[in-house]
């Protein structure tokens, strides 16, 4: 197969998070879930932001999502891990609602969910009394949302059509790592949020306890669908660069168990993998409870600012 051309083939590119140009080789990671291909990780030596190399172009990346096991697009319940994911989703919908209302300081408002998948979160927030808009690039996921939940999710291209100062809250639950144009998205988020609006971004943390344990088998690398891999420092630099004031970091504790189970699967651990994953998840849970920067995934809550703040 011909090597995929990348939009980032220049190794001296500016780090999207901190602006440095000092990239160093990190690891080589395999796409365990779809293609079986391997990709290099390059890391900014200043803020520890990582990028997948090469990155498939937007027109080419669709085939790396072409799997019935890709749960955020297919809503599949096949296999133990996906069944557990569905069981945890009800709990997580309640937690996300709690995080949003606490961050905004009010029980209702206007919300934009970017990368909505099959629509369960925007549906839950709409039932809770919020004015909700949702965007999702995958057509199949949008169709599932319409058929199962009877909600309309617009294509991601509609982001460019939204007017300024429109939303109280914008949420991205494990979405920003998939976005090619970080600069364009973050600039637009700042524009369409109301003054004092809240941006909530959840991303995997490659400096977490479980990431260090599983190394190149760490499932949350998920190359090449994950184009970017965030450290807490990189995420804080990125938000500051686009005039967002970080207010809170929250660990997503359940992610440690889910990611550990997938990582054990990729290692081919067999029956003992479930036990190993449980203890891995517990270790990350307790570490993140003491220091959020140790969490498998972290929620970053930021307020809209302005230039010079």
C-alpha cells in the first residue's frame, strides 16, 4: 500500500500547543482496531504534545473509521468491552450533565456538542431542558441518532455557519484529538461562545499512569484516528493560546478501566487481561484522585477570554 501523504511532513512544523519547533521521535504505534498499519509518534520537547506521523489527510482518513467495532459511530454492543461501555454510558451521561451545570453555574442554557457521535449526550441534555445543537462528521452516526433517538445532528461543516456569541457551553467529549484543524476550531469556539461562555474538552492523557504502563499498546493512542496526543501542559498551552482561561481539570475515572481493557486485548493477554485491566484501572483511579494530571483522560473546563487576558 502506498504511504499516506501527510499534511505535517515538515518535521520543523510549529507545535500547535506551545509554538516550539523542537520535535523528537517518541514511539511507533500500531493501529490495532482497523488497519494494522503502524504510525510514528513525534513529541514536542517543550510541552510534550505528541502528533501522529504521518497524519492521513481529511479526504483519506474515513477508511480508518470503517469498522463495526468503532462504537461512537456504530453504537455496537458486540463483545464484552462494548457491552460494558453501554452499561457505563447511563452513569456517564448523568456525570456529564453534572459537570456541565457545575461549570456553567446554571441548570439550563444553550449548548453545542461537537463530535456528537450517535447523539446520546445531546439527547440527554435536551431532555434535561437545555437548548441543544449538535455536530458530527460521520453520516452513519447521524442516521443512527435520527432513527433511534429522533434528534437531528448536523454535519460538522455547519460549524462555520454558526453566529457569534450564540452558546453558553460548548462540549467536546474525546473529539479534539480527531480534529485536523485545531487552530480553526478553537478560534471558532471562541467566536461562537457567549461572553463568559464555557468550553469543556475531554481528551486522553498520554502522561497518565495507564499510558506509562501499556506504552505502545495503550489503546488511547488509537492511531491514526487520534491525530494529536495531549499532555496536561500541552492542553493548558493550547487553551491559553486561543484566549481560553483554564478554570478546572477533572479526571474521567472510568476511562482508565475501559482503556486498560482494550490495551490488554491488544497485548493478547487472554483471560488474565480482565484481571490485569481491573488492577491497572484501580491504580490509575487512585493516582488521579490525588493528582488529576495522572488520569487516563482529563476534562478541561475553560472560560472564554479575550486577547490580552
